[in-house]
C-alpha cells in the first residue's frame, strides 16, 4: 500500500493542475463552508451585523428580504454557470477541430477557467448554505453580514465573467495556444534536465556487465508511460540489490503483458518486489507533460501540419509553430541530458533509464513539417532559420552537423516543387548554417546575412 502512495499522490497533484473537477470543487466547498460558518457566527454574535452599513441592507429585521436576495443570487449564478459551460464547450470544440484534439489538455488545465467555474459554483454553494439561516419562525433572524457578503460575491462574479470572456477570446488565438504549449514544454525540460552543464562526475562512463541474466517484468495495464519515479527506482534497486533496466521510455505505449523493465540478477526478484517496482511507473490512457518533452513538440507539430494542409492553407500559423519549435529545441540542446545510468554507490549501476535523444526530438519537430511544406517557400525559409538559430546556441559539433544535413534536405526537397528564384532564396538562407561546420580559418564572419524574405 505504501509503495502506491507516492505515485497516486503525484498523479493527484498533476490532476489538480488540469481538469474541471478538483480546483472548482475545492473552491465551491470552501465558499459553501464560509456561508454556513458566517451565518452561524452572525446568529451567535449579533455584533457582526452592526458593522454592515445600513445603506447596503436597510431591512435588517426582515428575514424575507434576506431569503429573496440569497435565492435570487443563487438562481442567477446557476444561469451564468450554464452560459460559462456553453462558452467552454464551444471553445473546446473549435480548438479541437481547427488545431488538434491533443491541445484539449492545455485548455482543460487553464487556471483562469478553473477559477471561473469555482467562483461561480462557490457563490451558489455560499448562498444555499446561508439560506437556512434566514428564517421567520420560531425567532425571526436576518443574517445581514452574510447577505452582504453574498451581494459582494455576486458583483465579483459579474466582473469575473467579463474577465473570463476576454480571456477566452485571447486563448483561442493560435499564437496564444502555441506559446502556452511551448512554455509548458520548457517547464518539462527544466524539470527533467535542470543542469545546463555536465556534472563533474560523468556517470555515463561507469562500466557494467550487460551479460547478466535478466528477469522481465510485464506491464499490468495498457497505456502510455507518463512518469517514471527514477529516485524511487534507484532506492528500491539499492535496497533489493538489483539492477533495473527500463525497456521503454516516457511517452511510449506499453500493452498489458508486454515487458516493462528487466531486473538482474533474476534470483533476487519475487512477485512482491515486482509489484513494488512496477508502482514507480505512472501509466495512463493518454500522454501528459509530466516528463514527456516529445508530447509538447507533437502538439505544436500537429497544429503546423493542419495549417499547411491543402484544406486550411495557413502558412502563417505553420511559421508560428516553427518559431516555437525552435525555441523548445534551443532549450533542449542547451541542457545536459538526463543520466541514462543511475548509480548508488557511484561505481555501481542500479537503474538504466532510456530518455529521448536530440536526434529523435529533431525528427519529431521538423521532419513532417519539412516533408509537407516542400512547396511552400515561406515555411521552408523559416525552417532553415530555426535550424540556424538552434545551431548558433549549440556547442556539440555532431548536432550542428546534423542540423546542416537537415537544412540541405529542406533545399533538396523543394528543388522539384519551387522555381529557381525561390530555390536561390533557400540556398542563401542555408549558407550561414553551412558556414557553422566549416574550419575556423575558412569560416565566414557572419554578419546580418541575406534576408530576401522576412519569413
């Protein structure tokens, strides 16, 4: 039971960030408790009503007025909640159809939307919790301070509704959507790759015997690997004196009954230890941005591909996506990748974790866009600029050479689809990128460069 506590707690905390359940429910409960508590205190301590100006609530001795006000606010708020839900459904449907169904997670996780639902539902709960306190028998009582607070909440809801409508109108903008996905992906990079420099002790150079017999542990459920608690795996591997080799990385789909990881020596593993080790993996029906950098990239690529399709034909949106992809890749190549070999003590390999490599992420980010934009010079030019931006911040010569190869592939792919003038523009844009792999003595000093088209 204890082995499942931390993964379940982490999943619950991640769900708190996204979804229309947890945060709105907590806000509603809090305001409902506030209404019941305030009305009870006001009846116990009559001096609380004296602080309310008479201009706000002149009929202090008439409980029917208090009942009407509370009931009216509650009914009105529920009508507004219906409107809010209608706006949300319309926004989600529009975003799913126009951009990509994968970006719905980003909308559902929007905190402004969650707070909007929470405040409206909380105001309703406040009024309903305070309504029984306003009574005519056996002793007339009008909760003046409670009703005044309900009126202030109603005014707050009106102001918040205006703010929410303005927020929704901005959030369906493709620039806003892509920027939000890019920021969330950068947060994932910062969380999984916090160190921009190499550690003084390079764990990747620790030798280990890969010929040991292994016992495979199979996945109990089907789904995507959303999170791997590497710290817990390392601790368990040390305690059990095992070496754990994860077979699929975060973001991969694992069917039930397929090997999830292997352990060696195989004679130190039993069913209970299998269960404890398996609990360090969070596997679910959809990918998330907990440790999955590639998932954020895929969302932006989906938007770009739909934009450059013949049905939509919106290269400006594709250019925006390419800019944000370049931003993500710059952050990624500037960080030291997470350790594949986890050791404890430093000379003993305990856990082997596969992470996405730079080449794989570059393929995911640019290859499909390159293939489908070979007849669009504006998108192709922006792809070359993004590759050059990444190369300008990269200190790994192998990655720079790979970026040059990708740039040449863009130009060669467009050769049969574009005219000579446009191909010349692409070659001019490719030239600064190629100069980055030339010998230092022969490299050209890069100036402002030729920018025949601001793409």
